[in-house]
C-alpha cells in the first residue's frame, strides 16, 4: 500500500486541515509502503504570493506536520519544488487531460472569479499537477478532505486515459481516503461554509496554533440556532452549527457523534455543547502547539529534513517518469 498526499504551504493551518489531512497523514505513516507527504510549493504559485513568505510558510508547514506526529524516519516528507519530476510529468499528462474538464472544476471557477487582474494558466492546470503528484509515485491511496473528491476523480480519469492510450498498468489508479467523521469541518460563524484560511471568517476559524483562550472564545461564540425546544442532535441541513460542534467534539475525543450526543443528555443549553467542544479541541491541539515552537526555531534542521526527503522522493519518482517517457516516445529510448 503506497500512500501519497500533498499539503499547501499557504497560511496557518486550521482545524479543517488538521482533521481532514494532517491526522490522516500521521495515521497513514505506518500503513504506507511508504507513506509520501509533499509540501506543494509549486501549487502555491498559482495565486498571488510573496516569494519570501512562501519559503517561510514551507518551514511553518513542515514544523506543524512534525509537531502533529509525522516522523521523517517513518515516511517521506519533502518539498515539491525540490523534485523536478513533478513538473515534467504534469506537462506529459496534459496530453490526456481535456480542457473542458479543467474548466468545470469548482476550484478553478471559484479562484478565477477572485483573480480580477490575472487568471493564471497555472490555476487552470492546477489539477493536472495534482494528478502528477500522485501518479508519479504509483500511489494506491490518497488521504483527502471531502472538498478534494472532484480532483481525485479527475486524476483517476487521467490515469485510466493514459493507460488506455499508452499501455495498461503504467500508472496506478488511486483510491481516496476520506474521514467518516469530520470530513468537512465548517466555519463556526458560517456553518454552511467549510472552514478556510482564505474564504472563511476570522472568528469562525480555529487555527492549529491558537492559544487555549482563543479557541474557547471562538467556540463560545459559534453559531448554533434558535430552535425551540432546545435539542442537541445531528441535522446538517436543519442545524448545521450544532452538527458541526458535535462532529468537532467527536473527532477531538476520538468517539462517534452518537457518543457525544449521549454524553450531553442532561445539557441545559448549547453552552454545554460549546464547552465540551472547546475542551476537546484544546486538549487535542495542545501537544502540537507546544512542540511546534521548538521545531520551528531550528530552520537548518527543517531544511535538512526536507532535503533528505527529496532524495528519497526522487529515487521513487525517476523510474516511474522513465516508464512514462518510454511509453510516450519522449526523449532517447531507454537502454
């Protein structure tokens, strides 16, 4: 079982990132053979950014991942831009990717609408690079949040199309792994929208490195509803705010939503649910926040980890890219 996933180095990681991706990475590092995790700085340049800030955020993300439990000795952790095979395979895969498919991607439509001065071609071809990231390692499984399901389906189509055109079993068609609970963490202030660093509200976004008081304040102000009589139950459409708090508590405690509801049977109001959620989230994130500060201070150590990971990644990527080039008739014939 080979596992691959990439994570953006944009912004401070929030609770949705932690639940939907980072915790899955930690769990997968002992199942993967190997588990490969990539900080996708090439993806980050598809929207306006500051170069110096990008380098800093790569290190921020590296420290966060290790603080959360990733062990570079038990997985392959590297920076995407250090492995040029990603970019080359991305270009080769454009030959089996339809422009119409890319135009229909929700992420392209949403982000291009926000880029008034320049809608970059990179934004359109983002899913092709994402497909290359995974297919380059013949990964069997990709741990993602619910919002990435569309991109996973595209890369599966690309792999099938490539194999049909150039030879069966050259690329592996990957499967997604989406958490059964907490696959889509919602904004605490706007519970019909997912939690996001860029599109969400400041008060509704809990960051992995938030202090306990900040977490408590945000959760205490979370939107529930004005239903009368008061009930604590899961109802994503009718009670999205309450459902989100139940799911957050369940994820943080490592129990089912039904167990959370049962534990609050005698609750007098939504304040009790918010208190339970705040305590559970704070307890879950405390070890990460505490370890992060020490790790982030050692920039040379973080760079060494990324460099070592890139060497391991290149060793895995080279033979796959060679097979693709040979099958497509690109470059000199393999000897």
